[in-house]
């Protein structure tokens, strides 16, 4: 079977089944970050790696500063998904040997600009030559307090579903200029009982079903309520991908208090209730929900 027939989620599930675990692994493959015990401490360690690939995540004529910024921000967005704090990063650069040194310096300035903003130290990495597309891979390690850690799989039936910001239109350069919602996720986890959370990297159409499946639930949403960027149709808000906003679930009784507190704390960032988690029923037609799949 070809990967285009298998699809990204089924490929990952196939690979993960072959992996072994250990008692100090709290959350292994399948969430935004891996979570492992940190002996004798009251916090977990978070580990994450991500990459940007020329022709997939950025185009050859796009600013190397913006490419570097995106490479670092993508990883930090996954820390936001788990209410964690990134601390250290390793950068692997795989590039053609005819690329200019000035291009690589601007790329690293982009990486460093995001690292500085979120108190992350780049402590090393690797370089290698390629004959094809440039790849920038960033691996990061960070921490999250045990009483503040949030995963994808804790959703409860009837939980309200919320998204931050607006969705859709990533190809209009938004895919190169976004902010990891670390401050917002840390605030959420310290003030409310967030049952499940993730960042929207592959689009609501891919990521919401993943969150629901992880919680062994289904979902209902009001598509007309989706917060959309200007000029975006509902389908774009669902499936464009690379929004990097937070999607989370919390008890319905907390909804009113959350919305009131959010408006006071983050007046410049919208928060929208888009639906709720529900118990599993017969399979529903989700053809309009597909998001971005690397192998589709």
C-alpha cells in the first residue's frame, strides 16, 4: 500500500504500534509533545521535534528569516498545546551546498528571534548537505507542572469546545507569521479545568477529530460560528491548516466564567465557542472535515 493510500494518521498508528515504552514515559507518541517523568521533581519534562520542508512548508523565494521564525514557532506551538514552557532547542539544517551563507545567517536570525522572545536557548544541532529540498528541523525540551499538564485525551461528554483567534487563510503569509499561544495556554491551565487541548497545525478538520478520538468521543460544531479570517469561507476555516491556534475542551459550567475572564485578560485575541464533545454514536458523514494530510 502506498502512503498516499494509507494517509498520515494511519501511517503514524502503524509505526507507533512497533515502539516500546517504559514506566517513566507518561505520554508517548500521539500527543503534541512527549511527556516523561523527571525524577524527584514536581514537574514533567516535555520533548518535541518538528520540521519545515522547502516546497511543503515554505517556498524557495520566501524570506529565510521568516522560514527560521516559522521553524521555531511550530515547535513552541506544541508546548502551548500542553501548557508547557520550552527551555532548550537543537536545530538541524539540511541544505544544498550552493545555498548562500547569507541565507543561512538570516535563517538563524529568524530562529533566534523566536527563541529570545520565549526564553529558549539554542544549545546545538547538526548540519548536512542535501541534493534536493532544504529542511530545517527543531527539537526542543521544556517543562510543565504536574498539576498544569494538559493532553488531548481528557475530554468529557458535553464539554464545550473553544478556539482562540481566527481560522483559515494560512497561505496569505499567515503560515509564516504566527504566535505560539504559550501565555494563553498557561493562563487557561492555571485558572480553569481544561480537560483536553491541542494546537491547530493541520486544520480544524484534521485536529478536532483527533482530539475527539483521543478522548473516545465524538463532536458537534456550529460551522456558522467558526471565527474566520477575512475572505475565508467556512471550508477554508475548517481545512486550510497552519492556524496554530488553541483548540480546547472544558466543563460547560465553566463556560460563562471563562468567556468573561478571557475578555478582560486577552482583549485583543478572540475566543469562540464552536461546539461540544458528545458520546460516540453511529458513524457520521465527515467528508467536509479533512484538514491537511502530508500523504493525501
